[in-house]
C-alpha cells in the first residue's frame, strides 16, 4: 500500500497545501496546532471534503476521481475525531456497520475475533448500546469499526482526545499491537505529541495549512522547534 498526496484546498479561511508520501506498513504522524489542516487533510483523503486541485493517489489510483462512498472499498478507513459511534446501536451492530466493504464482509469472522482479542471489553459488552459506554470504550468501538472494513490504510484522528492518561496509554499500546499483527499502514493525528513521535516512523508538522517540517521520529524529537512548541522543552 502506498499513498501519495499533493493537495491544494481552500476551506473558509484555510488554504491547505500539503504534500506527503506514505510507505507500506509505515506509521506516519501529522503534528501541528489546532486549525493547521490535519483533520482537513484526512477528510480530503477519505472524500468528505473535495480538493480544489492537486492529486491524491492510493496504490496508483487517483482518489479524487473516486466517489467518497467507494473509497472504503479500496482499503481506506477513517476513524474521525470525537469517535462518532452510533449511540443507539449495540457494540456488535457498530462493528457490523464497519464491515460493509467487500473485504470486510469476506473477512468478518476473522476480523471480529481479532478485534475482540485487541479489545476484550468489546466482546464483554457486545450487546450493550454504544452510547452507554465510557469514552475509552467508545474509542475502542470506533477503532474496531474501522478495522472491521479490512483496511490497508487506517487514519486515526486524535484517538486519545478526552481520555484519561491510563486509557490513552492502553489505546496507544493496542495500536502498536494492531500495526504489528495486521501489517497496517497508519496515519495518525494526535495531541499527545511525545507518544505520537515515539510510535511513528516518520512525521510531518503542519502550520496554517502548509508542511513546515518533516523527518523521521528521531529527527523531529531533536528539532528545537518541535521541542519548544510541542514537547514543552
């Protein structure tokens, strides 16, 4: 799986000009302040926001020519900020909704087993309404719903938002396990910059819609601008 994006987008007061390349099996972190364009970039890749110009290629295919509802069938899963579970549906029903892709239907039994292994509480609460779960459990449902589609690329937007440090640590540990076990390529937007850099192979820093810095995790951790702005050093 390879993703290559050159995106030009105007949305309100934001001009997004981003260029990035993601290699197979890589975990890539997108860093930057609120309003920098990180979530906008994810929405452009998944198709919920149109790009006014540029290219987004996924496994050699021009994504901008593919309708948004067909992109999950190519192997792209987007776990949005704020979890957005279906509150009035059970945990199991939420996971089933994620498996609507052809690959997800084909692999449903295997995927459900693995999701329950990664997040055992979802098996225990299979019949419980998702809206009655804790924030951390809802985040597990949202990630599990994305995994149920059998993605090649998993985009995670602020998976630790609103969670206690202990639960956020658990989520990060599971993501590393999922990546290792499933060989997934992961794009991560995360407010916990230190943890994101520790987990990532490569990162991009966005400010006001533009990539201002990029490099592997060691280079970014050592960069004075990153240390001052995001690591409190």
